[in-house]
């Protein structure tokens, strides 16, 4: 065996380095490094030029000028629009995540308990919508919720209401949209976790006289903690920065940070403020991302 | 008669919730009225109008090309990353690599898009490349976030692979590279295919990141759909949606059929082994 490992090491040594270097370099260059640049731009000033910001480090007339502005961050902290947008995003994302969990957990539970030959079919059925098109699935709700949409038309036709209920362009529509679009990502990790659940523990609990609800709370839920965290983070983190759903289903009262960032960048062309918005969003999300990473790396490396 | 459980009811309700809006989309794509919400009779006219829309067709072609090349590159990178994470012992940078693989899975798209755009602008200033943003920059952006998904899919398969076959091959004198191509690759091939398909659909579907890093030259399908949908509901988009849903459903059904057949074959082989008294 030692001969084998020695040979393996000798043969792998030069190539091993390459196998590590290629993905590491690519991801460092195109994922990690860009955050440094966003940080840098967030400390510069907006300018009417191409690209639309002032240089931080400038060397002219044998003088090195370094101009760092914290003005963008100060601006975010003092303008109530941005503060309320962050708060609004977190609130909407949190509510949507809880609703997703309340709907997704029983679904995953039923899937894990279904007969073996049904499980693959059910899993494919849950995942299939997420493979179609996010944009089009959000768009589907526009036709259903609008004032002359399916629900309002049906209710008026049935004589239950006289004038349409306003549903599209409200926060309700945004939350519904997030739950709808992200439900598969909640169910998938929960299902993966619950299928590995040792059924004999549940039987033991029931043999010892535990009621169903009691078993659920004291045995099943704690054992599926990993799946709950992973699923919740997969919904919550992207939902905080969501742009498409508040843009299409939200109204003027929906202030979410993804929408504001988009507007600052594409409409105001204020790259430094957009960068500062992104950095603050990242700071808010760093704890949830770390939580997700801890769960995910346990899954990957075990 | 089985007792209906609460979770079973929720599963059916959840599936209805997932599929009813898509059914509504499909039904109204056959509506002859321009008003999407009023039913005026069966018609296939929106499909003809869709096929005559040069802008949409050009965007479909652009998106398909980007998705094909992004998925292919993402499978290469993601497989390498998965291999490193699952098979290699601790080394400096391993934690960094695994963080950079899991973070893109949840990173809000506006942050990824903005940061990549700023990188490309900087690179253009420093080294003069990329001169114009377009398909190349979208390809890089999509490859980056898709390779994270591929890495997760491939890594979970790699963990299940029996190491002893590879060790046996190498004991018999096969070089690591040959062992990889003749033993490991065939075993993880289904995961590579699944990862490729996932990356392909993710790339086809992306609006936000592509909007940031694209230039005037490259308009992808989601960008065209988004600018049309922003104006309100349009039956042509319903027809497009129906075609997308149909394609994905057929592909999924085909994949399910293949999986079921290979499972049945495996069971049959096992049964033959047992009856042969082995």
C-alpha cells in the first residue's frame, strides 16, 4: 500500500497542483476579486466620465493622491429611503422564507415517507418548475392577480365582489411570488435531509408512548435542523436582493434593495452609490451566508 | 383505504400551487384575444406571431449559444473543483475554494452582476480586455456561477463512488489520468450530464447578471422577455412560455424514463445473479 501511495504521490504531484489551481484561480479572479473592486468603487466619488466615478489613486506631478470617500455610506445611512429599503427587504424575505418553510416542510416530509418508486417522480415534479424559467413563472402571476386578471374576473363573475380587489403591485404579490419561485429550493434540501432520517427513532418514540405531534417537535424537527437551515438560507439570501419579483409584482410602495440598486445603477448611473448599496447588503447577508456555507461544506466533505 | 395524512394533503396542495399558474399560462396562450385575461376562443395565432418575431428568435439563438458554452465550461471547472473538494486532503486554500463554491449558490444576483461588471470595466482599463462587453463577458459570468452548481452536483456523486475500483486500476499500473478517464469518468458521467443540463437551464434563465455584464451587442432571451413583460401581459410571451414548459417537461420525462430503465436493468441483473445461485 505504501508503494501504491508513493507512486500515486509521484504521479499526481505535478498534475495535482494544476487540478487545484484551475478552479481556484478562476473563482478568485471572477468571484472574489470583483468584491474588492466593488469595495474600492464604493469609496470613490461619482463623476461625469467614462466610467462614471473618480479615481481613488492618482499619480500626477510627482504626487501620489489617494482620495477615499466615505460619503456614499454616510449618504445611505442618512437617507431614510435606503434604510427603509433594507428593512423592507429583510422583512419581506423573512416572511416569505417562513411561509416557504411552512408549506415546504410537510411537502418534503410526505415525499420522504412516500413509497420508494414514487419518490423520484415526486422529486422531479417539485423540481421541474425551477428548470423552466424564473421570469416566466413570475410573469404567470401578473395575469392571475391583475385587476382584470383571472382571480378578480372569476370573483366578479360569481357575484362575490363588485369591483376588483387590488392584488398585483402590492407587497402581498411580492411575497406570494417569492414563495412560488423559491419553493423548490426549500423542498430539495429538506427532502434530502428527511430521507436520511432514521425511521427507527420515530418508531422508538411512538413505542415509548410519544404522540405524533410530540415526536415531530422533539425528534423529527431537531434531526432535520440541517435541512431547515439550508433550505431557509437558499430562500432568504437571494430573496433579500431579489430584483425581478418586486419589479414585476411589486408596486410603488414596495421598496426592496435589489430594485433600488438596479435603479441607482441603470437609471441614475451612480456607480459608487450602487457599490456602497451592494457592500452594505453583503454585510447584512454575511452571517446567513456563513451559516449556509457551514451546512453545505459539511454536506460536501463528509 | 389509506388514511390521508396532513403532510400528504400539503404535498398535493403544494404541487397544485406550483402547477396551476403554469397551466393558466398554457391555456391562455391559445386565446385568440389580445387581452390575455378575456377568453375569446381557441387560436394558435400567437405561436405564428412568435415564430415571425425576428427579435425573439435572434435572442433565442444568442441565449442558446451562451448557455451551451457556459454549461460546457462550467462542467469542466465544476468537476475539477468537486474533485479537489472531495478527494484531496487539506491544503492551503481549500477552505477558500469551498467558500467560493458555495457562496455563488445563494449570492443575490444584483451583487454578482454589479461586481463582475466593475471587474470587466477595470480589466478593460488596465489590460485593454474585454474591449466590448457582450457574449464573452456573459459567458464568463455564467460559467462562474454555473460551475458552483455543477461542483455541488458532481461532488455529491463523487462521494458515493467506490474508491477501491480506482485503487485497483492504479495497482494494476494505470496512470492517474488514464484511471480518471477510464474508471472515474464513466462512473460520474450521469452527474456530469445532470450538472451540464442544470448549468444550461440556469444560463438560459438568467436575466439580472446578463443585464449587468452585457453590452449593446448581445441581447439574451430573458432580456427581451423582461422588456416586453414590463409593459404588461402579452399573449406572445404565453406562447413562448408554453414552448419552454413543454421542452423542459419532455426532457425531464425522458430523463426519468432513462433512470427507470437503468434501475430496472440493474434489478434484473441482480435477480439473475440470485437465481443462478451466485
